[in-house]
C-alpha cells in the first residue's frame, strides 16, 4: 500500500487525463495517473495510432501517436506517478481523502478525476470453451515479445490493422505465417492489405476458427470452418487473435456517481455528485456535450482548477496563464 496521499488521482491516461496531469502540475498539485492499458494514450493509441487527426487546435494534421507523444511529454510536467495495466475498482471516503482500490493495490488521494473515456479495454476473446487451456501459453491476444515466435508456425486471426500489421511483422521472424479472417474484405488500411497480398503470408478468408486442438496448453492444430460447412485444419505452434477490444466502464458504475447510460453526469465545474470526484472527457455528459479530443482538453483544466480550489479554498480558481507561470 502506498500511504502517501496525492492531491489528484487521474483515472484514465487518454488525452484528457494526460492534459489534466500537465495542468495539475501548473497548479502545483501532486499527481497519480492510473490506466488499465499497458501504455498511455487511451483510444488514440489503442484504436488508431497511425491515423491522422485534423481537428485539434494548433495541429492542422498530426498522427494520433505523435499527438499522444506530445501529450505524454507535457503530462510529465507534474512529475506524475504513472501506474499502467492497473484498473480502478472501488472508492470510499476516509475523512479528507479517498481510499481508492485497484486490481493491484490501494491508493490514497484528496481528489479524483475520472477521465475513463469509454472505459477499460480488454481484448475480444476467441469465444471457444477450450481457450482457457491455451491462453497466455500459445494463444495470445497481443504481442509482447516477438522472439517467442522465432522459427515457429504462427496463425494470426483478424482482419483489422493490428492483425494485418502483426502478420507482416512476423513474416521475417516466424517459420510460417497464416492469416485467417472471417470475412472476405479486410478493414485494415489499403496499403497494408496490398502489402499482405504481396507477402509470403498465407491468407485464408471467409473462415472461422471452430476449434483449437492440442494438450497441456500447447496448440497443435486449429479447425477452420466456412459458412457452407466445409472444414480445414492448420497445424501451428502459436495462435494470435486480434478481434478488437471491448470497453466497459465496469466497476466505475458502482461508485455511486450519477450516470446517464454510460456517461457520468457533471456540472459546469466538471464535478460529479460526489464531492471531490470530478470527471472530464469522453466519459462525461451534460446538456450540449460533444465527445471530441478538443473538448476533453478543455474540460481537463476546468476539473483541475476546481479540484485545486476544493483542496485549498484559498487558492485562486482562475489560474495564472502559462505565459506567466513559465516566464
Ligand atoms: C477510430 C477513431 C477515430 C477518432 N478520431 C477522432 C478525431 O479525429 N478527432 C477527435 O477529436 N476525436 C476522435 N476520436 C474520439 C477520441 O479518440 C476521443 O474523444 C478521445 O480519445 C477521448 O479521450 P479521453 O481521454 O476522454 O478518453 P480515452 O481516450 O477513451 O481514454 C480513457 C482511458 O481510461 C482508461 N480507463 C477506463 N476505465 C478505467 C479504469 N477503471 N481504470 C483504469 N483506467 C481506465 C482506458 O484504458 C483509457 O486509456 C476518434 C475515436 C475513434 C475510435
């Protein structure tokens, strides 16, 4: 248990949470960022790192991953403690602070800013009863260490950018790479699909994985089925599945914050109905709400400035401009 009470704990390290971290630094607050993903950047890194963003002020065109890299640099201004692959589960008040429980520990904090976007991500599973036997051994939902696949027969499932990129990445490492997609058309970027078709990757479309066979967690064969009922078998050493992610606010819905469907209701100060708990970005709703990066970036300073005034009622609500703080 980390016994130090921080001023603000930011739950969600997407663009809104990252900018909140920077801003909290400007207000001289101590910061902790918790995100369930293994990296910062929220939807931008998880869902569209290589797409261009055109609608953030000051950037006529910027790749999502480059925008996140800038935000991360800026977020470090507050010297935040950053806890990744950690999911916030529950909260309870204890006098002047909150006790926040996650799947990895307990954190003490004076205020909380929920910047949880569309919720914690987890991979969409393959959906076969035998999957648990192979998971984390030879059935993977992501690639952490490419060397695991050196000289192996690898099957990648999926038709989106990640699946195609992984198949291409593995081409020079694995002994054989097969890409299985349940549809005929790929949703991946056209350039990557063209590259795939010219590669040595064995591409099989309109096929579903019907069964995984093997023992002691070691896959040996998968059975692929087509709509017309015909089947084929593919021998393999590793199965990598990319069927996208499912996101869910999950435990945050049990906190007692007022919600409207999957969004947290806030007022114009970004306050939730629980004193000391604020929210900003995609996770919030109010009359007229628009869910955009630019909007979250505007809401973050509102939440932080009010959190500052909540902790220290003598502090200015209206902050000094950055041009004054840094000069
Ligand atoms: C394909 C695509 C393209 C888009 N293009 C644009 C665009 O061009 N312009 C634009 O303005 N917007 C665009 N958007 C929307 C934009 O990505 C969102 O508005 C933005 O990501 C919201 O930022 P956020 O920080 O509020 O939330 P998110 O980016 O969703 O980040 C929330 C973070 O909170 C974490 N989290 C959630 N619950 C927990 C928990 N319990 N514990 C710990 N961590 C948790 C999540 O893991 C996530 O990292 C696009 C979205 C998609 C899907």
